[in-house]
């Protein structure tokens, strides 16, 4: 079977005020690891072409042409919610016997995708085994996926132009020949603003993690980033990976995305084996706001975490969210000073945004701040560049955006 797998173009995506534009990296290409994983695990007997429209910056027309030029039996869309407008256009304008979809939006909105002309929707955080079976005998409908993270091969980076995906610029920090990989998928936490695909967490065996790291090193990678939903949720699992690092002699640079609260006595060992930087969602330096977010740490936990990082010379990139209902102007004015006191060199300031499928958005509908389910209506008929009305009182969004820009400028020379 000839199958085109693609990421969706930016064109027409809904507007979002989450990330101030000054922190959006120019020229950053993201390896479509999900698609590379699918291709790696389904290549035998099939002809698979990956079109990374998102990273290449192609518009809808260009992407349509490229898809149709391939004359494939099937088109597989990797769908994130922000790009459903492009998805609808591409469903309309492309031709193939089969149109299938997977990814976070497909997991949340499978039936709606079927209504819009998708033949088969793959639901779940990993779909490699089900996709392989499907390619042998295609069927229509919704497929609930249970791919075992340890039963699949790691993504073969040589399927794509790997060299092209190393970021040459600088946003917050510099890292040479840095690339992402996953040691787990899923996060059981219940943060109010997040719509993670799986609340259940699936860990790769430590042997497999190190096998992939050494493979990346053989491709000339100098810095590995664990882009997990929450890498250090399980201390036991971190220990298993450290043991395997020790066993195989790993001490090349790595970094990770995870949480503040974990066994800090592990930090010196993590450093010894190459940990350079931790990316964490601190989100706020106020206990009431943290509680409102449903975060499971306190300001005191943050202090202990930052101390441990400083003592071990590990860099921190921390996400903060501003714009919560109980936030005072005094809190915002004091925030940069507190961040500095904690020794956080890279604060990544985001603005609270009602993403679909989050508790925050659902509450706004329940409390009638939004009179009807705006996202539900939008998904039925996505319009280009859609702008969600701000749920804040008049003038607040503009004020917060200015504040975010000024904090970011204070900490970074972008
Ligand atoms: C890396 C990442 C990014 C990278 C780039 C992603 C990329 N390559 O395009 C960057 C940093 C740019 C990014 C940006 C954003 N991201 Co992001 N990101 C991720 C992250 C952490 C990992 C994605 C990944 O590689 N997963 C690992 C691979 C192996 O899995 P996968 O891609 O999902 O693919 C598997 C299955 O889903 C399935 N599958 C996927 N596609 C298809 C297609 C077919 C045909 C089939 C059969 C199966 C299938 O099979 C794959 C293999 O098993 C996820 C969290 C997560 N766990 O998914 C968030 C996530 C995807 N991001 C999210 C969000 C919200 C954003 C932003 C909107 C945030 C923002 N700041 O505004 C922006 C969007 C930017 C934009 N303009 O669209 C949300 C998406 C929610 C949603 N419903 O769409 C997620 C789920 C995080 C979250 N917890 O909310 N992101």
C-alpha cells in the first residue's frame, strides 16, 4: 500500500494568546516523531512517504498539490486541535481511496472526524501496532489503540532528512546537535489548563531508552532531550534509567521535561550522567494559584527544587502561566524578582488560554462566561484564523500580554 503521512500546515490555525510571539522560535523544525515511528513500524510491504507540512511551512494549497502528486492509496493526517481548519480543507481537496487520522485531536474528537469524511480514526497515544495491522487489511471506523510502547521499534531517524532538523538558532539556551526522544507517554496529573492525550503513563524499558540514546549518539547527536509529558513522575523509573546509564557508560548531555516534585537525592547522579537542564511547569509562585491550577506542588517544593538544581549546576527552564482570576497586580510586579531569587535563568511565560478539552475551558462554559460551547461549534465548521473571545474582563488580556513581554525581555536576549 502507498501511504502519505503528514503533519498539518499552520495556515488558518486558530489564534492563541498562550505564547508571546517573542518566544516563538524562528526556523525551528520539529521532527514528526509520531509519523516517523509509524513509518518505522509499518514499512515492510508498504511504501510510506512523510510530508512534514508543519515544519516546512507549506500552505494548504502547496500541501494539497504535494499530497495529490503522490497518488497514494491512503492519506494519514496527524491532527492537533489547532490545525483542524487545514484538516478540513485537505479532506475536501485531496484524493485517495482512504483518508485516515490519528494524534491528540483524533483521540478527543474521533466521531466528529468521521462525520467530516475521515474513513478511519486511530484513538490513543500510540497507534503503531494497530496502524501496521490496518495497512494489511484496511477497515473503516474508530480503532481504539493499545500499542505496547516496549513492543515497537524506536523511530528510525534516517527515514527523514535528520540533519535538517537540528536547530541552529538560540531560544533561551544554546545546544549543539540537540534532538528529542520519548521515554514515556502520558501524565496522570490533572492540571486545569492541560489536555494531555493519556492520563495513564507508559514507560519504555530502561534498556530500550539507552539503546535509543546510543543510536542517536551514533547519528552525531550531542544533546538528547526527553520530550515526555512528565519524565520524572516515577522515581523508580528514573533510577532504572540511571542504572542503565551507569551500566552502558552514558555521560553525554541530556535534558528532560518533567515536574518539580521528585526524589531530589537523585539529582547528583543525574548530573553525573550528563543532565544539563530540566524543563518544568512551575506555573506560579503563589500557593492559592497553584491550588487553583490543580498543581500538586507548593512554593516551598519549588524552592527545594531550585536549590537542588543550583547546588548541582543544572539549568532550569520553567513554564509560568499568568492571567488567573485571583492574580493581583502586586503578584505580577513581584514575579520577576522572585524568579531571580530562585535562580531560574529561563522563565517561559505563558498566558492562560482556554484550550479545548481542558477543565479550565469547561468551567468557563459551565459558569456561563461563554454562553455556549464555542469550541464545539467551531469544530463543526472551522473558519480560518478563528479568534476565541477573551474570557477576561475588558483590558486585562492586553495588560497581561504587555506584562509577559516585559518579563521575557528582562530575562532573555532574544
Ligand atoms: C513535541 C510537541 C510539540 C512540538 C512540536 C510537535 C510537532 N512535531 O509537530 C512543539 C513544541 C512545536 C509543540 C507546539 C505546540 N503544542 Co505540542 N506537543 C508536543 C508533545 C510534547 C509531543 C508530541 C510527540 O512527538 N509525541 C510523541 C509521538 C510518538 O506521538 P504522536 O505524535 O502523538 O503520534 C502517535 C499517535 O498519536 C498516533 N498518531 C499520530 N498521528 C497519527 C496519524 C495517523 C494517520 C495515525 C494512524 C496515527 C497517528 O501514532 C503515533 C505513533 O504511535 C505533545 C504531548 C504528547 N504526548 O503528544 C504536545 C501536544 C501535542 N502539544 C499540544 C499543544 C496544545 C501545543 C501548542 C498548541 C501549545 C502552544 N504553545 O500553543 C503548540 C502548537 C503549535 C502550533 N502552531 O500548532 C497538545 C495538543 C492538544 C491537542 N488536542 O491538539 C499536546 C498533546 C500537549 C498537551 N498536553 O496538551 N508541541
